[in-house]
C-alpha cells in the first residue's frame, strides 16, 4: 500500500474532494491530506521532528488547523509520496508585469512597455524563485515530493463584475498569451529542476485557453472564479500519480493530456 499525502492550501483541498472517486478507481493507494488556507499555509513549517505545523502565533492558523485536518500537525515520515499543491509562484505579480512589459519583437499593445525577451524572462524568474525559495525554507523538499501549481482562474474571472481580474483578463487576451504562459511555466520547471523535484503543470484538458481554466470545473460558479471542483481534483490527482519520480537534467515541465 502506497501512502500519499496531499499537502498545501485551499487548492490542495480541491484534490481532497476527489479522494472518494480516486479511491474507488485505485485500491493500492492510501491518500492523506493536510492543509490550511493560503496565507496560513504560507506560514506553516516543518520542524526538526519532520512534522509540518501551523504558525502558533497566527490566529487564522490556530482556528483552521483542526477544522481542516484530522490533527494539528502531520508527520511527513509516514508517507511514500508527497504532493505539494497550490503554490502560485508570484502569479499576481507576473500577470501585472506581463500586462505592462511585452517583448519588443512580439509587438506592443497600447499602454505596454516594450522590453527584451531576456528582461521579461529574468523578471518572471525572480518572482518564481522568490516564491519557491520561501516555500523550501519552510518545508525542505526530498525525493518523495512532486509539486503542482495552483490552477489558473477560470474564464469567469475575465467578465466584468465582482469576480473580474483585470491583469489576468489583459494577459489572456494578448496575441501571444500562449507563449507568455510557456515562459512562466518554463521558469517554474527550471526552478524545480534546479532542486531535482518534479513539477506537474495544470492538465491541459482543464484549460479553456491559455491562462484560464474552464468554467465547467468551478466549485462555485458565479461566486468564486478561482477554486475548482472534485472533477478537476480527480484529473489533477491522476496526473500527479503518473509523474516520474525524478527530473532529467533538462528543465522541462511535465504537461499532461489526461
């Protein structure tokens, strides 16, 4: 029996919704979960004893840890594989940059500042590495870890209204949106490759188009354009289970078509 831990924030909790369906399909895997809301999870850390614990000084962490989890801490030593799910890799800042800084050779939209491809890539790399370095400082990786970024917001986030995300909308509408997404994910892959840890990108079948998840996967359509449902969670779990145990030397992301 393989013991697998899904670790992370509210996007990791999306995968937990798929545990019943996954368990019906796979009999030799025991799934566990430990997580906290985004800001609280960003303060959780692994202690010398191998237990991940919330920040004891954080009020939200103290309140949520026992409502989200079976125990206040989780011992990583008890698991064969650990899926770290939900990191955003500076996505908000990356979108703001891409909205304003566009490569000169791609052409510029009104209001955008033309920069070199190298400059934009370096700026994205800095955001990704800052985010990942902070996570590693809290919970060091080992050979059991596989990462999966938070899913992209859904198409609903591009509609005017309470769910509207202006930066996401602008970048998703660019002629070269797909190339910009590749740039972002290539930098995520490179940062993980430097640590020898696999990273599985959001399964392509759950995207409506570059940067945008399909609305069909929303957990609460009309109320939340960011958190996806158990159907997405099942696709994501299968992709994580299929991930290779170690990366090659080439910093290439794992893309799935499941």
